[in-house]
C-alpha cells in the first residue's frame, strides 16, 4: 500500500512516502512548503498522485496553525484523489522514533506537551515527572534543555533526528483507515484567539 504521511504540528514539518514497510523518500522542511514536499516525494518515488492508496497525518498536539495546515492539505488531497486516511498522535510518533525516550513538544506559553501514563498532557516544563538519566526528545526538550539537564535528564544534540516526528512512523502507527474529513486535531487547550475573547 502506497502511503503519503506528513506531520506539521511542530516547527519542522516532516513528510514521507512509504510503500508497505519500505520508505521511498523522506523530507523535513516547514508546513508552508508541504505541497512542494509531497510533489518532490512522489517524483523521487516514481509515483503519481493517483498511485496513492492512503494518507496518514499528524494530529498533534502542537502548533494550532501547523495542525490546521496539515489537516487542510490532507482533506484537499483526500477529496481530489478519493483517498482514505488516519490521524496519528505526534507524541506517539516521537516516541516511536526514540524507543524508551520521553517525547516533549514545545507548547509555547512556557508549557510543553508530553505523555503522562501514555496519555497526552500539557504542563509547565518544571512539572515534568521524569527520572534523572531519562532521555527526552522533541522540540520541547530542545527549548528547555538547560532546565532538563539541571535535573539530570538527557537531551540528545540538537541535530539528532530523534527530535523530529519522522513521518515514516506515521504510516507504521496508523490504525484503521477512514474518512479524512473525520480526522480531528488533538488540541490540549483552547487557541490563543479563544482565550483573548473571554
């Protein structure tokens, strides 16, 4: 099954073209160039848009704007190409790319998104309950590196690819395929615009 996978929840957008278990191509860029990346992946894999069988998209948590871009692209492609798809947690993808590590995504507002007992949560970085010696990955771990390292937590170098929610894992983690229109973003708090209206 030829699957196009992408995630735009974090500062670095990732995309991949996967045929079964074989990764035909991967890219890392920004959410605003996602369609260019899709085109480049298809050319690299020797495929046309009509050859795609499925989509998998990162549902966050992460940037509200990034998530909306990713879901809009997924819905547009699904409509144009009559594709089914699945949503995958960005935190789960980070965890899959770094077995044994704790995934941490920068949530802005001096908060992070992470997994607590396997469930997504939002909290202040100082509230993370992580034992010394534990490896933490993701853009949140990079942003709060000094705070984490003071507590004996291990944060790999900035260039370590484990900090990216690599799209190849979206395809592997995707559950049953369904209508892409039914895929919902994983927001763990209300958007800034909603907060200011209160």
